[in-house]
C-alpha cells in the first residue's frame, strides 16, 4: 500500500512548485477582478458566456488552492458549483462535483467523495466530455486504491486510459499506467507491474515530465526489491534519487537516499550502506522526518548486528524505536520491536527479547507478517522455558546431591562407629587372653602357698570372667544394632528414590496423555477452521474478523437437485453428496483452496486467505476444471444417479471470520461472494462461468468465451465468460 500512496499523492498534486502555486493564485485572482470589472461595465449587456468563464476560474482556483488552503479549495468549489447550476452550465457543474469529491478524498471520507464523483460521472457521460471522463474514472480508481480494492481500481483505471487515449492526453495516460503498475505490484503480479511502469517511463521521457519520470523509477525500484533483483532495484532507485535532487524535492530525495542505502544493506555492502544511511539521517534530522529517522536507525542496527557489534546494534535499535513511536507509524514501530527482539536474543537476554516480540505483535500486520512473529514468540518462549527449567533442574540436582551427601555421611559415620565397636571387641578379646595367661601364671606361682588362697583366686577369676562375658555381649549387640540402623536407613533412601521415579513416570505419562488429547482436539479444530485462525483462537480465546483484498471465490451447485434426489433413497442421496463433496475437498486441498461450507447441495470455497496467494485466480479456475471433469466421469459411471454441476467464480475482496459461539463456523462475506453466487446462478450445466474481474486475472492462461452481460443490483451490468480449457 505504501507504494501506491506515494503514487497517488503525486497524481493529486499539480506539477508546479508551491511558489508557482501562489503565483498561479495571484494570476487567477487578478483575472477574476478584471472579469468582474468588465462584467460590471457591460451591465445588462453581459452574456451568460461570461458567467461560464467565471465558473471555470472558480474551478481552477479550487484546484490550485488544494496545495495551499483546503478551506479555500472547498469554498471556490462550492462557488463554482452554485454559479454553474444557476446558469445551467453542465461542464461547470461536473467540475464542481469533481472538486468537492477531491476535497473529501483527501480527508479519506470515501463515501462522500464517491457521492460527488458519481454525480460528476453522470453529467460527463451525458455531455460526452471525453477528457473529463478520463479524469473522473481515474479519481474513482484512486478511491478504490485507497480502500485497497485493487480489482475495482484496475477496472476504473483501464476506463480512464481508454478515454485519455481518445483525446491524446499523454500526461494522464502515463499517470494511469503508473498507477496500474502500482496495483499489479500490490497484487503480486510483478511482471505486469514492471511492464506498466516501463510504458509510463517511455511517455514521460517523450514529454520530458521529470517529476512523473522520477516516480516511475521509484515504482520500478520498489518492484525490483520485491523480486529480490537488487542490481536493477539499485539502478532504478538511484535514477529516482538523482531526478528528485535535480527537482529540489527534499522529501522524495531523502526517501530515495534511505531506500538506496537499504538496497545496499540487502546486498550486504555494509560500508556503503552505512555511508548512505548516514546521509539520509542528516537530511531527515534537518527536515524533522521521524519516519525516515526510525527506518534509518533500525536498518543501521541490522547492519551492526550482522557485523557482530551487538552493543551498537542495541543502541541503534532503541533510538529507532524512539523515533518510530514519535512517528506513530505502526510499520516502523513493528520493525523496531522486531529488531530489538533479534538483538536481545543474540545477547542471551531472552526475557527482554520475549517482551519486545510481544510488543511487535501488537503493531503487526495481521495478514502479511503475523506468522513470522508467532514463530519468533514460540522460539523465545522455548528459550525462556529452557532457561527456567535449567535453573530449576540445577536447583533440584543440588538439593538431591545435598541429600545424597548427608546420607553418605550418615552411613560413613555409622560405619566408623561400627569399626570402633569392632576394635573395642578385638581389644577386649586380646585383653581376655592376656589376663587369662597372667592368671594362670599367678595361680601356678601361688599354688603351693595355700589351698585357701587358691580357692580364693579361683573365685576371683570366675567373677572377672563373668564380667568380661557381659561386656562382650554388650559390644556384640551394639554392633548388630548399628548394622541394622545402617541397613534400615539404606532401605528408606532406596524407597524414597523409587517413589520419586514413580512420580516422575506418572507425570510423564500424564503429560503424554495431555499431549495426545491436545493433538486430537487440534486435529478436530483444523477440520473446522484454517490453521492460522485455529492458532489465534487457541492463543486468544477469540479470532478477529479480517479483510482480505485479493481472493477468488468458488461457488458450485447441482442442477435439478430436487428432481434427482426424488429418484434416490435418503441414504443413497447422502452417500452421493458425500462422494461428490469429498472429491471437491481433495481437489481444493491440491490447489491450496480453503473450503468454507456446504449449503444443501451448494459448495463454497475461496483461495487467497487466510494466507495471501498471488495465484488465487489461476488456482480456483484449475480446481473448477478438475471438479467439472470429476462430475463428468461420475455421470458416465452412474448416469441418472448423480448430478450435473454449475460453477461460478469471482475475484475481489472479502471479510472473513468466525460466526457464533456454539457450533461456530468460519465464513466469508462481501460483494465478491454475492457476485460469485450470481455467476453460478447464471451458469449452465457443465460450465464454468467467471466474472470480468476474474477474467482480467486469467485471460492469458485459459481459453475463455465471452457470453454477454447480466444486471446486478447496485452494480449495473456485469460481463461474464465461460472457461473452456487451459491455454
């Protein structure tokens, strides 16, 4: 959309500078004063023709003032309209409507702008104002560009070019070709974008229109970047930069210098890229251009990151975010937070990286880049969880090690105690032997002394022996008891460890059960919703409706369904419908087409959402051809027991989202869906009927037969084509 906004702003401006604008205003005001004086002098002899001239001056003043003072722009537009209506000057009335429409277009009040543009169009068609028709069709096309309804915009630009070619208005032919190139760029058809930019370039060279030529090169550069053809992008962007410098258009020159530097960055020519980023930064600071400052600093951070200068990268990314927030540009804020996420992750500051990515998601584009951010968030979450787990695991292991060490120390303590007991026991045995030996000697020595003395010694010996025996029993029992304590403690430790293992196994088993149930529920959800929508629903609890610009809708219906169903039993009818729709499902899956729903015997599907697909129209037409062949083969096989099919296709924009709370469904709405249904209703059995919009996208890929027009409510005539086969 940014490319087209730049183009549109040029088309809405005149090709003169602000100073020239003021000079033109002064000239027109002088002319108006002279006119009023002349009319006053003529009095009653003044003709109505003079009033038409005055109305034309009001029209020119309104046009010039749109660059200076929008209040005066609207004032002169209303004066011109009022005067033209009073004298019945139809060209002046149409100019007044157009000027007022331009005023509301700039305010982005597209509904009011379209009211005045439509009023202008009706008059210009009635008076056959060919040049005026070229202009008003262009303006209506610009409204559809601003609303990002590109197929409609393309239709009106083609009409504008048709009338401009009739009158040879080269400036507007070139401008319209440029806008058509911008539309094809946004639709992803880069080949046609380049082709139209080159045609506009040729005309602007012939007419020496340097301002529009600079915009041609800017558009070419943008498209070559998208195609990753960086040498061509660099050359085109440099041509635009040089022309804007020559024209002294500072804002455009700053933008092209920044883009030139960014292409060098993409080519990994970092020294040159930093040089031109520095140049664009200085110019942006002089002009207080927050957008360029935000983009420049963020891209410089990317270079520093690639060079491994992470501290510089972090500072630059933070400064880029400051300017991005000041500019209030969602795209710049999103890019700045993404870059911070990347740098924080490389610095192993995962918590800060995770928070930056969450902020990036808040400012993300929901269609184009949401998937990338979700993946980044997932990786960062895994890193955070792993870090937390490692800390917890380290803590758990340390606690277990501590417990094991205490247990081992207790065991060693008990073993030491047992060894001491054993030593005491051994010592006591040795002491016993010694005492016995001494006692024997003493007994032998004193045997002859006295019989009474011998008897006394014997009693004493027995008393000592009994006492020693008691002590030995005590030592033995202590040893056995200590060993029992150690054994019991060991058993308790083993039991505790086994309990922990069992608990861990139970947790793992429960985790596997939860994952299994989650996978099963996810599988069921994916049968109902697209994967991206299902992920959003799981993460947020809700899924927002989204607008998709470039999709193609497929509608099928069975001819004489009621008549055929009367010939089949209920079970046969259901079986046949199931077989047909199953075949359709498989074909749609093959071509990346999202089935929306079946309504009775009707089948609705769409390509181009929730993920954009530049081949959306081609994919749907190919699928339709296979569906037609599938039904043809079933008819040969089953005869009257199957159905004849009608198919309708239309391309455009839709809104898609979830409907309801209970038995919710993913559905699509919009005029594009209604027109697809009209195409199906006006098709024939065994035929594929496509709209003019789809035809414009696939006419070079399929053989089609024009079959006339139908009236459509609020849309006028709609052209239809039968698709015969692939080219």
